[in-house]
C-alpha cells in the first residue's frame, strides 16, 4: 500500500524551487498599465473624492509607467487647485 504522506515540505504554497517565477508574476501584475490605472483611480477616490478621468489616467498612469512613485502622484494631487478648492468647504 502506498503512503499518503507527501514527499514535499509543507507549506507547499510557494515551493522554494521557483522563486523567480513568483517575482516575474508580481512584476507582470504590479508593472502593468492596468494596475497603474487602478492605482491612479484609487488615489483619486481617496484624495479627490471622485474617480479619475481620462486626463488623470493619461498623466498619472503614464508617469507611473515611467517610474513615478505613489508619493509623487499624491503630492501632485494635494498641491492641485482642485484639492485646495475641495478643502475650502
């Protein structure tokens, strides 16, 4: 009778044999234009209380694609005339 004990170590979620594949998958997801658009929209919802529009996607998702950080995008949002007007209420 065959043993039911697995011959691999637990936990088996991320076997040590393939760490590069996990890193590549993360780069594909977090480096994608789609993720950058989702991130821009989330920042707009959080700071501007509205969804991002086409101009925001064109400006900020492209900037993130080129290497801009969330902090840079947030600083641009917080220094905008729109944010200033929103805070005057």
